[in-house]
């Protein structure tokens, strides 16, 4: 299992659960100094990423790009994949494809989290799920040209009415024609929704494609009451080889949160 840390470039998301906030250059240098393997970037859109300059920053820091988030599509542009309006849905899918095209140039995946559609019980839930599935088919097959999966993140009930558990997520992915979508299991959301986090990961099996590595209260690993022993055992049992990515509040500050997560990563993985 490899280490990873989130960098946010989205001002509108201040106060959100992203660790590093000081721009790409400074954040990448700090992640490298602490020994991280990769970064996950939350960008306002593909135009915010200069591919050649990011490539040279990553190469000289010996870091990989693990993934690019699409959440700014919702947070900044109010685009969501289950919008009842067909034109808005297509705009949302185009935004996702544009992030896939950017991430794909780094061999990295795009993540669908907040763009799946919000919580709240207005409108037809079955139609909303159908629209999400159409978007995952579209994004999953688009991502295949880069030989990367599309990553889908179940969220807790206060953030979405789509999938809130791993079981629900696996069921949805199994129903798709594309085989190129994997799950992002965020331990914070799982702590709210799962009866047993380790058991859910075991059941997730081959569908588990990315982990948001965070404590029960969304602080960095070690600063809440999550029981990591069974979680790490479960990830080993399913032969999970992906990233444990710090997506947590920058508590007490971004730099200490990054250090704390790296200490915890080393302790729990033995790396
Ligand atoms: C949102 O709660 C979250 O976990 C992020 O990864 C989302 O886009
Ligand atoms: Mn997350």
C-alpha cells in the first residue's frame, strides 16, 4: 500500500477535508520532503492544471499523481450527474470527461464524489440512480483509453442519496456494462454508514480502488477513535495495492496533519 496526500486548489472548498492548501509547488515539495509516494489534487477544472509544469514538478519531487477529484464540478459550477435537466447532465458528464483527459495524461484516475448528486429527497430517486449509472458508463469507458479506472466514492447520507455503503456501491458497479469503475472507500464516510468497516472492505474485494485514509472525526489518522488494525488486515486480505490517501481536515494545521498522517501510515503499514 502506498501513501498519498490531498492538495486543494479550490478556494470555495476552504474548510473542507483537504490537507494541503498552499499551491502546487509548495505542497508538492512538502509532500516529497515527508516521503509521500503520491498526491491527489482537487482542482477547479482542467484549465487549472498546466500538464507540462505539473509533470516537471512531480518528476523532480519523485511523486506520482494518484488521482484528480471532480468535486469542483459541484462545489464551484453546480454541475451534478443526476440533474433532472438533460442539458445540465451532459455538461456535468463533459466536465468529468475533461478531468479524466487531464488525469489520464499522468496515468491517474478521476474521482466522482460530490458530483454524483446531493442528499435530500426531492425528485425521483430511481431516475437519479439511473442517471448516475449512465454517467459512470460514460466516464468508465472514456477512462479506459488511458488504461485507468474511473473511481466512484460512496458518501454518507448527509452528502448524497446515491450509494452510502460499499455493498450498495458494489451492487451498482456490478450492474454496469463497463468493468472500468472502482470504489473509493473513504473511512470517514464508512464510519458513519457501515456496521463493520473491515467487513465492508472484505466484501468490497476487487472493487476497492482507492482509500481516503482519515480518522472517525475527519481529523488525520490517529486523532480520532477509528480502529485501524482490522482495517489494515482487511486491506491486506483483499491484496489492496493502491493508495492510502490523506483526505482529512488540516488539523491542527496542514503541515502537522501531513506529518501526523505519515507517522500513522508508517506505523500501520510498516513501510
Ligand atoms: C466528500 O465528503 C469527500 O469525501 C470527497 O472525497 C469528495 O468529493
Ligand atoms: Mn473522500
